C-alpha cells in the first residue's frame, strides 16, 4: 500500500542513515537530492526503491582507498569500490573550475558501485551553464547481436545536457533495446512475447519470446551496436577495463567519462542560451505535443512537497 509522505520527512530519514555511515556533510545533500529527484521524475530504478541496496553496498562491501589524480584539466578517480555518488560533488566542482579556465575539462571515474543515471553529472553541469557529456561503461554483460550466443557488452548509457535560458536540454539513453530492470519487470508480469525483437536466444537468433532471451539486442540495430562498441573502446579502453569477452577485473562495475564544455570560449554565453531557447520555442510553436528532452525534469519537480511511497519500502529504509 502506498502512503503520502512529505519530502522533508524522507530527506530527514535519508540524512540520518548517511550520517550514520559517516558520509561527509557536503556530500549528504547531493546524494539525498539524487534519490528524491529520481522519484519525482518517475525513475524508480534509480530512486528510493534501490536506496537500501545502495546503502548496504556502501556499508558492507569490501572497498579500497580511492586514488585521485589531477593533471591540468583532467581528473582521474579510482573509486575503490565506493558508490560513485560519493565523488560527484568533487567532480562537478573540478569540471566547472577547469572549464572556466580551459574551455573544456574531463573527468573519469572507475571501479565504483552505482545506481547513478548518466544524466546526473551532465544536469549538474548544465545548471552551471556548461554543456555536459557523460559516457558510462558498465561491465555487466547483457547485450549481444545476432550470431552471438553469449552477451559480451554492457548497456553503456550516455547523456548530453545543454544549458538553455531559464531551462536545460537533457537527453539520456541506455543503448540496450530495453533496460534490464524493465525487462525483468515485464517477465514478472507474465508477458510471453514482445511486439518486436528485444534479444537473441542461446543459439544467437533474434527472438521476441521473452523467456528465450539470452542477451538483449542493442537499441536501433547496427547503429546502436556501433555506439556500444565506441563506448566500450573509448571509456572501457581509456579506463583500462577488460573489454568485450575478457573477464572483469574490478570489484565494482561502472566507469564514467564526463566532459564539460564552456560555451563562452566559443560564443557569447548570453547569446548562446537565448539562441537555444528560441530554437526550442519554435519547435513547440509548430507542434505543442513535441517532447523536448528535459521537460519532465522541470515539470515533475514543480511545487512538489509530497511523494507516494510503498509503506514496506519506507519501513525498510527506516530500519537500515
């Protein structure tokens, strides 16, 4: 059963848990806001539904001391098995300062446990009037194409955020034909077939029979496969992950490349923001129903003071 609860109350509960885990104060609010925002934009797979799992990883999983290296406008972090949210405030601050000085800045983080959506760092950058790009390498192998009887690629999400006057454009995408969590959900619901091919079976043949899917197909056929290969080699390669068919070495599963671009190095920033706004407004003027990526972030967050949460979930979080 779902109950109505004030967001302030949920934040208080989460704050108590994070402080109990000795998370520094400057990181607590960032982590809390991430989980709450994902609830507000109706993304439960990255919201409070996974907080307990995330928290138990933080408390119980074997971890190493993080390694942080800086060279000019590049930041490299080996997270040592900690959740990536722990490092995000430092990464965003670094990228912002260096993009102001150099026009572009980069950060990589590997060996982290994460329920982080690819657009979290890019959205934070766009709020600072920077362009943000995020490519996420996931070593969990769930994808393959026809002709392969075993999965050998992760779903490798990507995100692009662009500042617009009074708003922002946010586009994020997982490159699998369907997210793994959604795939599990439709199977649990008892569906037998999908309308289109979502995966390949154990013989490497395309199938829409859900119980026979052994690997998920990439989104968009060969184009999606090309994207997956590119991220595998760019992010996986640069962060020194084992690629494709090699056995993962790291104890945690995510590697992320984040890029910040300062528009003012190329064009007057005020003009750039205005131009973006006018362009998107023209689209909506022609077709009011056209969905501009990022609209849900501003719409669903408006005047939100309450959430409707499963009572069992709230109890589970309270008992951590």
